[in-house]
C-alpha cells in the first residue's frame, strides 16, 4: 500500500507540473516611469472667444460727440458722386442721439431707427451701421423719389466723416453720399422749387 501511495503522490506532482507548463503566461503590464513636470513661473492664460474678439476687433466708441444734434441735408449724390440727386433741402434732416437713436425727416415723412458706431477706421471715415428705418407713410408726389433714394442711402451707410467745415458726410459701399451741415438754412439760402 505504501507503494501505491508513493505512486499516487508522484502522479499528482507530475500532473501539477504538466498543468503549470501548459497554462498561459501572465501578461505583464509595462511599468511607465513618471516624468517630472517642471512648473513655469507664469500661468498659461485661458483663451476665450471674448479675448480673441478683444485682440481682433477695434473697440467701438459708444458715441461720437461730433455727430450730436440735428443735421440738414446739403447734398445727396449717387454713383460715387457722379449723379447728383438733391441739393439744399431744409426738409431733409437727421438727428443722432447719444442713446443710439437716429431720427429725422426725409422730405415728406418722419423716420427713426438705431445706429451703431463700429469703431472701424475706413478710407472714407469712421465705421457706422444704421438699422432698417421705420417711417410714416404720407405720400408727397413731388418728393417721393428723392425721399426713397435718401432712405436707401442712409440705411446702407458704412462710414461717416465730420470735416473741419462742420459738414457730415455719410457714405455707403457703392459711393452714394449724403452731405449735411449743422446750420439750418435761411429762407433766402433755399432755391425756389427745392
């Protein structure tokens, strides 16, 4: 019986060794050495859309005091000044307010809207945009076409300039121009039929 027990133990040892030889080797996980991080003395600034806009866009002024008050139309021309439409019209005015409101009279009707100074420096002057204008709807047969042209140029404005003679020029991208003066017209300065 002793031989049988010894044989059984030898058999179990042999089976254990064989099982160990056929088992899958353990996967080794590579050891990654931790690298040392060098701290800088200056923190890296966070980049936000606002910070990008600050760098790329000029700051728009809230209001330009040179625009303030009522202006009287002196000249209206189309096609980069080659087609004069209207001169000296005491009825056509524009008023710029510090609040961003724009209003006036277009010859027959009153109009109003909003304007924004873009802060852009353009070859023709400073940048401006004017919202679509709302207007009363009276019909004045002799002034209808002039009024329509005036409102179109004003709404498409991209730049303005106040010169040393205190004249305000408002221009659109097509070169259409409105020129105003600060001083109201006297009755003798207005040609008959205007």
